[in-house]
C-alpha cells in the first residue's frame, strides 16, 4: 500500500512513522509512506498557503490550490486506480476499527492535513472522497490524526505484524475488549497471577480468557455489547458474570 500525506509540517511524521513496526513494513516494501508539503505547490514569491477568510472573522484559511496541485502531482503518471482521498477534519466520520479495515483495502491513501483555522471548503466538496476525525476533542492540526490513520491501517496489511495472526487477537476484532495478560514472575510483591493461567489446561484457559473479555467489556465499555449478536456460549458466560456481580 502507498500512503501519501499532504502536510505543512512533513518533519512531524518521521518519528512516529519511522520506527518499530511501520519502519519494518516500509523496509519490507509492504508499505510506502510519502509526505508532501503543499507549500511546494505554490507559485508566488512568498509561497502563500493561507489567506484571510472571505466574509471576515479571525484567523486564516488554507487556500485550495496547493492541495489540488499536490493531489494532482501525486496521482498523475500513476497506474493506481483503487485509491481514497481523505481529509482529516474535526467534523469527519469518527474513526473506528471497521473504517480502518475498509481503508486497508485501498491500494493508495492520500491523507490531507489542515492546520490554522481550517481549509477552504472547496477541498472538502470537490477534492476528497471522505472526511475522518479521530475523536471529539480539538487538536491543532490534522497531522496527529493522519498518523493515527496510517498506523492503524498499516498494521492491518498482510505481513506487517510479526506474527500473522496477531491482528485478529486485538481489542475490537471480535467487538470485545481484550482479556488480561500476565508474564513472569508468578508472584511479585505479594501480587499473584490467577491460578487458572498457570494450570496448563488450555480449554479452561481459553474459556476463562473469553469470559474475562466479556467481563471487561461489560464493566468498561457496555456500549460495545449493545449492538453485538451474542452466541449461546456468550450469553451463558454473561449470565455467569452478572450472577457473580450480584453475589448470586
Ligand atoms: C481545529 C481544524 C479546529 C479546524 C469557523 C469555521 C483533523 C482533528 C483535526 C482544527 C478547527 C481531527 C473554523 C479530532 C481534531 C484537525 C485542527 C475549526 C475553524 N472557524 N480529529 N471553522 N480532532 N484539527 N475550524 O481537531 O484538523 S482530524
């Protein structure tokens, strides 16, 4: 997959996208990340990327032309047809794992980052396919959100995670939170690991883990259970959890 990022601050991306799993993915050529600066697509002496808002008001608005030209530059002479152009935008679709999986199916993602007070509306209306937010809080720009999209999408690509079956084990894969994990030592400052986890009975361990997933989800993120179809086994485990909670 190719991920092209359009940002006024290309240097911001080197750290987060240049380490660990994403570094390896790029070295293995499963992922190509390219950051371009809209300032390089301005023709005036001062390389102007923003201007005062029509209609008045405080702050500056990012001009449309540098974004259109940057996207043109990225897409021209390319054989890729299966691409998605995404604007990082506080009012966009709130990113979730289903969206991440959907984005991972494209050959190329082009992520546009705004800054300052916002971007000329014609970019949203006529240049991009969709807008994405990373949550209901205000950041200073679209750079951190673009990194979140790049990171979450990259780890879904085949061969990017070390062990090929790591991704399906994650939180949200089956719509539940994860079960608790433990490693050595078995006892630390009087804190012990649950007996079952060292029992060696893998059928029991798997059932315990799944029950813990359900319990964690019920206690911390009950909203995740509301739209979930429960298997007979899940319903039984949930009934056990609720009975234990109410002391029954
Ligand atoms: C913050 C841009 C505020 C625009 C009148 C009309 C991208 C983001 C961002 C930013 C405004 C995301 C205005 C979660 C985020 C992002 C910077 C408001 C000014 N005045 N996800 N419009 N949170 N943030 N616009 O902040 O670019 S995805």
